[in-house]
């Protein structure tokens, strides 16, 4: 289903699971698309409605001219959730998607009752770092930067093989304007203060080998919210749901059950 955002950007979405069931929304990271979640979907509780979408500039969604703002990306999330008639969702986001999750929770608690933040932080990098990366992408293209990006992202078990091949294919297939536009959104975002005011169930998942968002930075973000849980996915890098799907899904399923948002396993007889 295509959802049109408030500024006319068309967003590709896919929803699965029983009508009226508790909803889980999945938002991927920079340079990825909704296929990031393919390996974990069969491992999540089955009595849920799961909505995933391609962020603006990525996958099957439109790629307007850069730059994008985090406000636009949060507005996109609102539009996607509302178009599918959902409320009181648990919003799970990775990296850029995790920043969208934080901003949406700050803005629209009627849409979000819990958060799963994976491989993300309240602030990632500095404007100078992002300016340099954007300039390099503009100059040389995404493919020329792919090796350096994947080296930061992937844990040692995933650097060679199908996970790396798929990540490279999606990364290099991302529209340049989309990658640059979303990078600008990350660059301009600092959620340290607003996130500290959140009071809702929150699970934070860090990859022990994530060189893009180190576990200590992830932990600092999670600890802003009283009562939040923090777990490390061992032998995973930045793309933890793709690298260690069983471990990632087990943490999320346990969290969803603990807050009363899910019950039986999708794989249960």
C-alpha cells in the first residue's frame, strides 16, 4: 500500500497479521529498506499486526530532493500509522528509524505505547562528520563508500556472506538524494533533552560489535527513560536484526509479552 505524506511524498508500506491485533511498527535505518526485517518477521509473536515501511528516500518510497528534516520523517511515520488505522503501537526503529521512533513518541503518545530502539541514540555523530560524509557521497556516489560503511556496520560474523551481500545491494541501490537527505535529518537531530521526558515502556538493543552506534552510546540513551531495559545482542553489529535475527527477535518478543502487547509465537503450532 502506498501512503501519501502531508507534503505529497509517497511512502511504500506493507502490513501483515490479524485485523484489530496489537500493532508493531518497524522502521529501518539509513541506506536500508523494509527488507531489513525479513529474517525476524517469522520469529516475532504471531498475534500481532506488523506494519513496516520504507522511509522517504529509500526502497519503494519517493526520494525528494535533499535535505530532509527529522520533523518530516516523524510526520511520515504519523501518516503511515494513521493511514492503516492504528493506535497504541509499539514502534521499533533501527538507527535512523530509532531516531524517528524517539521523535514520534515525544510528539504523539496516542500513537505509541512502547518503543524498541535498536542500534540508535538520541544523537548520532556531529554536523561536521555528517557534512563530510554527505560531501563524499555527492562527490563519489554511494557505491564508492560502501566498503567503509559496511565495515562500520557489520560484526565479524556478517562481514562476508549473504547478510553482507544483501546489505551492499540495498545500500548501493538507495537513491543518492534519499541517502543524502536522510543523512541531513540525522545530522540535525539532538533528542537528549526531549527523550529524557518520556515515560513509557522501552527496550534498547545494542550490537556488541556496532562501530556506527557503540553500545555505550546506546546505553546512555536508554537510561534517559526511567525503567527502560537495555540488552546487548552479542556478535552483532549495526544491522542486528539481520545479523542475529533469533537473538534480536527473542529480546523483542520477551519485551512485547512483558508489557502485554503480544502472546503466542508466530511459530507455535
